[in-house]
C-alpha cells in the first residue's frame, strides 16, 4: 500500500541530525561560544536550523539549535519549557538537554508567542544501541535472492547475520525480521546489529542467527501488503517450506519454536504475529512495532484482514506465544482502521486470555522511533529466561500484569 511505504520512508528519515559527540560536549561545556557556533554549523543542516527541526543526540544527550530573530522557547513532550541561549552573538540559539532514554520524544518552539518548527518521533536510544568497545561484531552476508513458488515466482532479497559467538557444533537460535532492508545498516535508524551484538555479549539474548527479509517483488509489482497483511498461512509456509530451508542448509539452527522469534514493523508487525499464530510450532516469540492489525487485505467472504485478530484471540484456542507490542496514541487513523485502538484491543485480548505479553505505549505517530530506541529492552524481555538446555517453555502471564486493569481509552484532543 502506497501510504504504508511512505510511512516507512518517513521512519527511515526520522533522524534528521547527526549524533555528534563533539557538538554535545561543546554545548555542555561552552554554551554560547564561537566554538559551539562552528560545531553547530558543521554538524547540523542549514535548512533544518532555519525551519526549526535540527537536533543532535547521543543516548539521552540532546542539543537543540535553531535560527531565529528573537529568543525561542523550547517545549519537549509538551511539558518542558526551556529558553534557548544565543550563540556567539548570532541568530543561532541552542540548548543542551538530558532526555529519558528508551523512548521517543516530541519538541517544538515558540518564537514571539507563535509555535514554530519541531518534530515528532525523536528517538533517545538506550546505550546498547551503540557500538561498544570490546564487544565482538557479527558478520552480515551479502544480499541473497529467493524466488518463491508460493508467490508465483516473486523474488525476495534477504541477508543473514551471524554472531561472532556462533559455532556450528552448537545449534543457534533464530530470529526472522520483516522489512529486513531497514535493519542491515549498523548505525542506521534501527541499530539492530549493534543491539544484537551487545545483548548476545551480555547474555541477554542467546547466540542466534538473524535473517533479514525484504518484501518480495513480482516484476514491477510490490508484494509487501500481499505477503504481510493477509491473515492466512501463505507467508508462514513461505518461510517454513521455501526460504528458511536455504538458511538451515548453510547454518546449524535449532528447530524448536522455543528458540525462534519473528519481528516486524507496521504491516511487518501483523505479519510476525500472523506467522506465529498460524504456526506456533515454528515460532513462539513475537516482536511487533506499530502493528497494522487493520483491514488492509480484508476481502469479506474471501480473505480475513488483521482487524479480526483481537477477536480471534478471544475466541480461538490459546497458542503458546510470547508477544511484545508497541504503538503510540498518534498512530494512523484511516479507512483501513485505527492503529492505536487495534493495538489496545490486541493487548486487552492477549491479557484476557492469559498470554505472556507486553504493550509498550507511547505518544508517537506511525514511526518506529520509539521501538528502535527501546530495542535492547524489548528483545531482552522477549528472550528472558532462555536456556539452551531447554526446547520448550509454557509461557505464563507475569503476575504483576495479572493484577493490572485492562487498557482503557481517554480523549486527549477534545474538550
């Protein structure tokens, strides 16, 4: 779907500033100085400074900078009010702020009493999202191609990431990522490779092979929604019977679902859940960010759409699944449905049936900044208690979650 491709492009472009340690250090130690002015102009794009969208960040350290005729007032997450300091007698204004990590933030300015600039979905990454000294890095394969019989000859690109700790005589766990092309840049927005390396090194994730799969194409036709949004077992069979056997032929990988996880964003998020729901013997751990549990591929009487899942969970036999969900209250609302309301419904359905689930709820739009920022936390939760000595575990809802109420909705944009 065109709007979903556009949303993912926005997610890829959401980090508009470079993470620049020298700039941050200067902003901390020499506010208002010529050195800070030179650093800002060297590291931040001029058009971003002019339109009020520029920032630099490293973890929770942020530098906000803007060009303005008068003193701007910065608002972060709609609450924090900060007057910026003039830099070197120029029309540049800046401030250093410490923001909470593992989530996304919003900001805007007021200049002369009028709102100006700003951005939603600004990630504040956890420490494990960055390269760490002394942590061995895994190896990413070259791009591979798979031609599918199930999808009429459609071609998928995919990559395999092998951690440094992998040994062929010790079968590894497996994690499959949809929209895999968005995860292969080590210091890109997702920072997935850094997180994998750090968590495996720290023992918070098992030694695991990661398969990053891009949506297929059939000639000029993009197959993303056909593969990801349809509620049937076609994509699950595509993984089990077609693509993953190629990976398993090259690497020693465990076959028990206890040792397998699947992840995705947006339509990839419902895809991840759908695969595990259709084949819980293949995958038992699900990681869904801003999942599209909506009617994108719904054709009444012919094919179910993701909108049915909250009700299927309540009515059908329980599967042995562990599920991480993430969404934000400013997510999409269109003719396919309501992303935030459907994710809340998913959470309530999973809770009612006693599933081991977690909903990470924020304020973001249809953007994976929140999920990227907290990826070390969510993957640690998903793989917690994992033991290579086991091949199965009956997942139980956390005792604290059992005591908590169902999710409820309140109006925030109406009187």
